[in-house]
């Protein structure tokens, strides 16, 4: 019952108060016994995945919406509906636990209402669910503006993309090649009964068949592996830093890709990692410390490098730009409700300002790898075409030098081989 009340409070914080799930959920989890934390997470993620559907159904079952101080109870009703439709909890237990949670929310007068809504849902379930299927927002669990953009970008695949966003993503790890190669580490995990799969073309990634506690992964505390989605691991691979080079990681926090660049190429001249957000930059240091790696960390604005960099120009720059994060909705379903259509144009503008500024910091002959975890063409292919059109000394080059695949950009859609949605484009400056 405490878990359901906690879920209602987290959902209220996220949906009504605009807090991110990454902030609201861990705080609530700490207040619960360890055994209940996974259930809390499952309910919060699930309700956020299917929010419009659950909202629609609750509207059909109530004469007027709960407002003001009663909003947490509104989310408790969604928690109850989610359990009845999507979870394997026996219906009588789901209803009883949800109704009891009213006590924790200190709204005892509403327990009759919660009970009636959930029981009426059980009686009318088939009819209500088929009504919900008649509307794309409810059917796919996305806001209308995002459905419209994804439909326009992927007219053949839009439904697949939307459904992929509602899947539970697999856990991926990155093998630190300073210690083990991919196959050796896979065998080490197998000895501990952790089954991991190799995905061709990603040279340090392993996809786990079942998620596991990181501390069960051999050598995790000593940096022998890290948790990182497979798609994100192509950044260091495509950047392909060489011995003796000066490298810039322009939007680095929390530092997953910074660490990967250093693991792959320990003989760099120097790596500079910049981020605008001081709190997130502190996490880069924590990550590097665990991995026993070193970089120069700078708190700065990548669109104004003149404020923080007076040194030589860089051989290679990774620009993992701030973006809509529409490729990682599986991992952060709150993005669907926290982002607005009106956020996209300012993000595109910021990305283009950072691109222009970073280009000035690149040596002639140097390469810049542009990356986002977005699936929107405005932030990806269109952003890069405009950049190439206005930058006479920029040329697109193949992402991988030694391969038959000569593509110079790659839009990965969510759930391609279990990966997140990501975009890469590689540019070279005329020598
Ligand atoms: C996609 S995340 C980077 C993820 C990171 N590369 C990793 O692999 O862990 C984008 C980052 O850009 C940072 N950022 C946003 N605007 C920025 C700016 N103007 N200059 C530098 N960093 C910025 C954000 O704080 C955020 O940490």
C-alpha cells in the first residue's frame, strides 16, 4: 500500500510539477524497503508509458476530475488502472492495495471513489479499452505533437517506432578493453550465470539477456565494465581517437563517452571534457575516478569556447549535443510529458550555435563527430545538411574508415538490436 501511495506521489511530482523521473524516483525509493523498490519503479515507468490511455479511461469513469490537493489521489487511480490492465498482480489485491493507499495520502474520504472507479473499470474493461484504441494518443501512449513529428519523419515505420518507445530496454554494458576483450568478458559473465550477447559492429558492447545488479558484474567496482546503451557506445568507436591526439568532448556529462574514449585510446596527448552543468560535470569526475582515468574537466558553455579555451586547436571533437532525447523514451518515459513541441526549435538553434563554435576549435584536417539521442530529423540529418551548406570547409566523411559501409551518418531507431535511438554524423575540416 505504501508503494502505491509512493508511486502516486512520484507521478504527481513528474506530471503536475515538472520534476524529472530521474530525480523524483530515487528519492521515493530510498524511503521504501529494498524489496518494494522494483515494484515502485515498474508502476511509475508503466503509468508514464501509458499516461494518455489511463487518463482517458479515468475520465470515462468519473463525473469530474480531481483537482488541487486531491491530485495525488488522481494519480493513485491511474496506478490502480495500470495494475489492472498491465500487471500480473491479482485484481482483488491490486484494488485492495490501491484503496488502502488512500490512508497514506491522508484523503480517507476518497477511498469510496477510488474503489468505485476501479470496480467499474473491471466491469467495463473491454468496452473502455476498445474506445481507447480508437485514438492514436491513447493507443500509442505519446503526445499528439510527437506522434505528428514521428509520423512525418518515418511514414512507413511510425507505429513501430512509437511501440518501441514503450518497450522495456535491455541492460547493456561496455567492456573496458584495457582489462578484457568482449568475448573474454562475456565468458567471465557466463561463469557467473549472467548471459550476455555480442552485437556485431559494436566492439565493446554486451547486451544482457536479463538486467542484473551492477555489483554482480565481474570487476565493476574497479572499472572493468560500465553500464551504457549499445548505441551510445558507437561514439568512441566512430571518433576513433589516435595516439598523441588532442581531443575535446564538448558536452561531456555525465561522462560515459569521455570514459570510453580514454579506455579505447590510453595514449592520447590530452582529453578536455566540457559541460555547462556543474552538478552533472561532478559526475564525470566520479565516473573517471572509478575507472582510474584522467581528463581535464571544464565547466563552460560549448557555444562560447573563447571563454574557457586558449590552447591549441583539437584533432578530434565529439559533440554529443543537448537534444530532445526522443531516442531514449524507453529509458525516460517522462520525456513524453516534460518536453513540449515548442522546445524543439530552440534546441535546434542551440545545436547549430555549438556546432559553429566547435568547428572553429578544430584543426585543419581534424574531424568532428556530431551525436544526439534524438530521432527527429530537425536535430539530426537536417541540422547537418544546413551546417554543411553554410560551412565551406566541412565535408561529411564515412563513420568508419575500414569498412565496406561508407555511410557518413546513421540514424539508429529505438530498439534496433535492442539499442536506443541515436544519430551520428562525421565531418572533416579541409586541411
Ligand atoms: C546528451 S548529454 C551528454 C551525454 C554525455 N556525452 C555522456 O555520454 O555521458 C548533453 C550534455 O550537454 C550539456 N550542455 C547543454 N548545453 C550546453 C552548452 N551550451 N555547453 C556545454 N554543455 C552543454 C548538458 O548539461 C548535458 O550534460
